[in-house]
């Protein structure tokens, strides 16, 4: 996996930043795309401002790919939650924002990267999903819908792109410390759910108690699975969702 071009969306913080750092440390040329400034700068990593909600994001990706060469790997670690909004709180506006980032953004980015990967008949695409895409209760209605929909994107693209040598998979984390996705809500959607709910509010248990291992995960625990899916050796794994959740979905 050394000396390859890797695109990481949502690499300004959390799982995306940890993935970008790990890829860089393994000798890859890494380009981070994000709508916000990085929490900390990474030496040797290129950074581009790009908002996945903007249809023009495709042109930015194509411009970078023309300069760097086709990416061998794409990691989509962009995501927004909904403060565990219940049905009556899930306004059209909130639903639109969450789906635009978590689903439509993923499709926009994959659509822009696909031609370059198809041309060289090689590529590894990894979407960062959530246990909310496997079970209910790990997020609000809009977030749960979006992560289940992302699973459909993964399976559909895996079948479509397999003849071109491109694998498409999803890594679905449980609760992870230090990730912006755990608290980030787009400004225009905040009014729908003014008070953020946590797992204790919903289940009477803390996030740690809901994971059989007794603690929440770290970005590094998720990165290990992402790195494997980006390797040439993972060629027989496609259309899969790998849960990295401390046993949450095993209950």
C-alpha cells in the first residue's frame, strides 16, 4: 500500500484525520478534502477545502486527480448527526441536511472518483458508516435513515464496479472518542433539536455500558480495518459492512 495516491474526505478531524495520518506514515501521497480547517496540520499531506454538499466538489476532485494521478483509494469519512431527533422533530430541513451530507455527498464524491479508477482498472473505496446503519437506536431517525441508505450505496457500487477492479466497502463504527461526527450538527438544522440527547437519555445506559467491551472505541481502532480494505490483498472483500463496535451489534 506504499507510494499510492489516497483521497480522504472528512480528514480534518476524527477518524478521517487518523486515517490520513496512518496512510501518510505508510508512504502514501495523501490528499485531505474537508469543508473545515483541520484540527491539526499533518506534514506531508495536501489539504483542499471542499464541501460535499456543493455539486462543484466533483470538479475539485477531478482537478486534483489530474495532478496527482488516479487515486488508488478513497475514504469517505464525512458525516453529520441529528441529535437523536425523534420523528416529530425530524423536519424536512433536518432530513435534507443529513441526507445531503451522509448519502448524496458520498455519491457525488464516488461519481467524481470512479472514472479515474475505472481507467486503470483498480481502486479501493471505503465509506465510513455507523452501527446506526445496522441497527436502530444508535442515532435519530434522519441519521439512521442515512446510514442504512449508505449501505445500499455500498452494495450497489460494489456490484457495478467489481468488473473494473474496484472494491467498495463500509466500516461501521460504534461510539468513538474524539470524533466530530458525535456532536457536529449543521447550523441550519440545529433549531429542529435544540437539546442534544445521549445514549443515557434514550436507554438509561452510558455509551460505555452499551458496548460489551466496557468502553468506547478510538479512531485508531477503526483505522486498522480501513487500512486493510485499502490494500490490494483485500480484493475479495467488496459490498461488505465491517462493524467495529466493541460488540454493540452482537447483543
